[in-house]
C-alpha cells in the first residue's frame, strides 16, 4: 500500500460516514412520519459496480446455506426458540454507562429469551476496531470501521443482496460491495443546527433563519436580548468542529454529486459565489459569528460535556452539530422540551437542502459459527425494526417502515439528499486530497476550522486570506496527485 493511501486510510478512521442514498424531492423530507429516502443502485460508472461484476460470484460462494439472510427473517415470528450466545461491540460508551444497552438486550430477550447477547462499548472505537480486525479477535457483531470496501468480505458476512436490503432499510448502499450489503446503520443522522427554542423566543426570533445573513441576525438578537451564548463553538474539544464540514456538499450547494465526484476536480472550491452558497458562505458564518462576538467569552475553555446541560438550561442559543447530538441535549437537564433542531441556514435558489445518511453500520463477523451468525442476524434485524433505538436517539430512521422523530419537523420544507458515490476509479480521491492538502474535510483533524475561530477572534487573518491559503493547498494537492481539474 502506497504511503499516500496509508495516510488517507488513517485520516478516514474518524470520517463522518458517507451517505449513499439520494432523496429526490421534498416528499422525502425528514419530518415525514415514515421514511421515503430513495436509494439508488450503484451507477454503472462507479468503481463498486465494476468490482461487483468481477467478484459477485466470489461473494455468493462465501454465503453459508444454513444462515438466513436479513430479508428472510420475520421478527417476532421466526426463530423464537433459537439458542445461541453472541457478543456485540459498539462505539456508544455513553449508552453503555447509562444502562441503555442493557435495557435494549433485556427487551430483545423478551422476544428471544434463548439468545444471550454480551455487549461491550469500546472507547476510541475508530482505532481499537481496526486493531481488533487485524488481530482476528473481534465480536460476532461489530460496527464497520474505516476499511476499504474491497475488504468487507475478508472480515464480515454479507447480510443479503443489495437489491433485497434496499427494500428493507434506508442507506443500504452505504456498505454495499459486489452486489451485497454488509452492514446496517444503527441509526441515521441529518445535518442541521441544535437550538434552544426558549432562547429564540426570548430573543424575538420568530422565524427560523434560512440564509447566512438571517442566521447572524438571529445570533445578534440572542446576544442583545438574552444572557445566552448565541453560538457555542465547542472549540476546545476539537473533533466537534468537524461538524462544519458536513454541510460542505449538497447542504451548501444543492448538488448531491458535488462532494464525492466534483469537489476534488474543482479549481477554486472556496471562492465566493456571491449568493450566500457554497463553501465560502458556509465557513464564513463561523468567522463572522466569532468576529462579531457572538460566541463564548473564551473559546479555549469550552466544555463538551458541560455544554449539554448549558443548552438544556437555556445558557446557549445554538450549536452546530449533527442530529445524533439531539437526544444527548434533551436528556442533559429538565428542559428537554426546549431543544430544537433546524435546517442549516443556506438556501440555494430559495430551497434549503438537508443531508441525511447512516451512522456506524453494524456487521456480522465472517468467522463466527453458523449458529452465531444466525443469532446475530436475528438481533440486527430486531434492533433495526423493533428496538426503537434509532427513534429514541433522535435518529433519522433506518427501517424503511420506521417513523422519524418530531425533531425533524423543521425539515419539512427542505429537500433531503445524500451524497452520491464516487465515480469509477476515484473512490480514494477525496481521502488522498485530504492527506496531501492537510485540509481533512469530513476527516479526523479539524485544525482548519479551529484556525477560523482563532483568526476571527484575534484578527490575525482575514477570512479571504484563509480561503486563499486553502485554495493554494488544494491546487498543490491536485497537481501532486495528478487529479484533473474539470470545474
């Protein structure tokens, strides 16, 4: 493996999980009662579809005749007396500590009393999971870490054909390879902004902002009329600042092919479009908020755990985080009803776009016994269809027949999209560009976003100077990697 590819894989270990489904209109908005996310078959021009032609027979040969596929299991009807003991590892250490995972297993055992599930929540999951895969010592069920899709079959058992899985779950193509789907997201996320409804009301903000200017105006109103921090940056945690990258693609420009197909080929991706859209407008929201004193007094002392209670109590107006954080903020105090979630304030031609896609996807160990594979398949399908875990976490539904929480009501007027997959032969381009440019979009390493906060607070750099520097790094990476500039 070449050095650049090694670096790219390391950077990808903490990536915001890519989204392979595509909502085609406002009817699929996340505020609807049931999911209506259209998931496309991998295009004939994609790298994965080419590999599928070459290796689908090999995957079929790896299927075990005695293990039921995902679509063959009817939860609550089949295998009720099945007996097995399996192990499940997850990244949700918080839900291990508060008893949620144990409660989930207890509910499962009401229906399947003879399937024992031992759960382990792993800190530093992204790194630890890779180590466990390399050692061969990993549980019957484990979330898929950052590995190449071509390696899925080495470590995980195919759950079902993509065609069948696409009828069962949203985002089936997230873990599709060679015509099979290998994992089921435990929940899905939509990308917007957390806000405190009581703070907005006290500030006189009666209409949710839909443009950068409207958002800055709302933050100013919070500062002028309340004691709340208008925008909490979560600078000190570092990883939290990576949330800003999630809006770079279709949210900021309405193009679901941009992030994985056009971005790496764009000469000036950080130039000002002049209409409040695109990357320039996205990150400028943060710069302007800091420059205008609309953040915490000392960004270096922000507290990730502490901010949950702060926004619950009305001490914070807004935070830029994915919908996965919603449930944590609701549970952090006595005022959960005040926590709201709104679409990101950028409009393209009068339309707001929201990004939705699967979080970590749970998969089955290819080396587990047939008995344990069967039990794991039963548990995964029950977890998706009957556990309500996704719904309770405020997640966008993974189950095709599932409901979305009321928190997504603000998305009713948005078009919900997901990023289309990369083109043939270009699946690693973005990872390579992230490593070469050191800009790390949707990847571990958020210094570039922290730099915006520092520059705006100290006046050390103008926003345009930062964007010009990013462009130089981007263009140099394109030249070094030989990536053609097309746009």
